[in-house]
C-alpha cells in the first residue's frame, strides 16, 4: 500500500509556495497543500492531519514563529521545517527551542529539500510508533496466532478475510476469554493498514472521568493534573486501527462523542475548542448483548448501528471443542515454559474435551499452566488439573482424579482469584485482565474475601 503523506506549505510569497509544491509533488506520493499566511495554516491544520509543515519564518499578520508555537502546543507529532531568507544561527536555535525539526535557507536545492522532508517524515513516524509502543507495552502481551480448525471458527476467519481489506467498522461479539482481541488484530494485520499502529483501549478498565481524555486527548490545564497537552488514542493510532475492547461499558456521557467521531472523523480534545480530524479504523468488541443494553437504556441505538456495520460472533470454546487438542499442543510447546517438555495422557485429554470451559480459551491456558507446574514428571494426568464445573446448582465440583469435594461458589471464586493473583505475580491489573473483570472489581473481591496481597 502506498503511504500518502500530507504536507502543508506556509509562505506568503506565492512563487515560493508554487515552486515548493512542484518540487515536492513531482515523482512522489506526497499530497501537498500551499497557503499564504499563518491564519490559513491554522485553519487547514484543523481540517487535515498533516505529517510535515514547511513554514516561512517571516510573514505578515502572524509570524512563522507564532504558527510554530501553535503547532508545538496542539499538534506535537507534526514535523515542522522552517524556511527563511536569512538563515542565521540565532533564528535556527529559537525555532528549535519552539519545536521545529529542521531549518532550510532560501534559496534551496531540490535535493536538500527532499532529503530534509524524508528525514522529517521518519522523525514523525518514530514519534507515533513510540507512542503506540507505550500502549502496547503497558498491556499484557498476547498471542498473535489463531489456533483453530473447527467449522465455527473457520466461518469467522472466512468473514475476516472478506472484510479486512475494507475500512468497514467491525464489531466483535463473544464471551470473555474467547479471543476477541486476537481476531481484531487479525483484521488489522490482514488490512492495508497493517504497517500502521494497532492500538488497544479497554473501555472497562479506564475510569469514566478519564476515558474521554484517553480516547480524544486533552489540552494543557483542561482539568486538575493536566500539566501538559496529551494526544488521544485516536491520534496515536492515526492511519492504523483503534480497538475499543469492552465498548459496551462506555458511559452514556461519552457515547454521543464517540458517535460523532464515527460519523465525521472529527473530535475535540478535552478542554479544546477546535475540531480535528484523523484517519483511523475502529474495531470494537464486547461480551454484552448490546441489543439488550439498548432496550435497558444503557446504550445508544444509533451508536450500536454505527458499530454494527460488520459483526463477527466468536463462538465459546464449548462450541468448538475440536480445537482443544490443537490449543493444548500449542500451549505446551510454545506458551508454557518448563524445564522439560510435557505431554498429556489420553484420560486427561478426554477430561478436557468433556469440560464446559466457562472461561473459554483463557481458562484452558490457565488450567494447562497450573497442570504443567503441578505435574511431578513429564506426563500430565487428570490428577494435575483443577477444573471448575458450572453445571451444579449453588456448588462447584473440584474435578480431579480422586476427589469429588464440593465447595460453595464463593469459596471457589476466592480460590480462583488467589490462583490468578499468584499466576500474575500479584500484579492486580494483569490478574483482573486474566479474570475478565475490571481492576476495581478485583479490588473489591480481594477486600471481600480477605485475600492476602503483598503491598505494591
């Protein structure tokens, strides 16, 4: 896919603007726009997401330095190249302090111009990639492989192949732990946006009063502790894909703003007064029935229709049990680190095939991890597993090779939470993610059950 880069030229001399536009347009994929003053430049910046701005220092009404300061405050990822007839050291230093990437004197050579613009584009890409990487590293790393041979999952994958190349909004519905984020990443990696960021926002894990800022960004001083301007994820994911996980948990206050963004591509940072645009594909996911949420007055019907352009239903593991042997093999060989290779005996495999897996693939992986840690030798048997059945009324059976002890639901929940916390080395954020609940809910349950947790 050819990456079209938007470049804005701001120079009050029409002849210079014309020459710059000709030099930058010839033989390149750049989309070049030229304006004659700073006010026009600011208006264009509000309408189009530019990658590079070539900015004349000396202009009437609004100087290049004033425009540079505005760009640095409101569009910090844009690379600005200053242009001047008097390219002195003092001006260059002042421009650099205000955030300019580089400086070109007039007259210029086309080779110098193209080389500087290329470096400026690389600089901007590095900034965006670093921002995207922060969000990628801040969440638990996940598998990027889809392990499936069942007809139910093959149908999902066939649909992914059909819709990936388009920019259609995709909504993924499925129970917790079924692999919704993996499917979202597959849509992205199969699309023409594959070389651009894939950014994830878990809407259930962000407090309501911070979600708008996380999504759309905020201006400096817009609220307490907003000491600097912050770009929202819709900007960080520019050109790529933004995955809104647990979208059904977005509050009614944020829903109209998300709807407006989906319809127009426009947004405003918290505390901002100007509308901005960005090019990003939206993929959403939830384990909630949004039709029921609409009927209950918790979710806007018009937002549901915008998100529901293409819907992918991910089946629970109990509907795709033929995938269990493949998943077990994958976990043992690639995901679970042990001193020596482990195998599963036939009885253990049969037990896994008969289990109903309420926690889906996430539960299966955790069960395999626990068994691999408990096994004395290299062959995992039924005695090495602790599986929780949901088929009993008010009780949960601990299924193992030689036990039929019954525990209450609360007792079993406490054991499961303790296991998750230990598995995640008492990292509450990761433990909450693995359990499919919010960090706040996990905190309340820790307090309810009196679970001992080391001080963070």
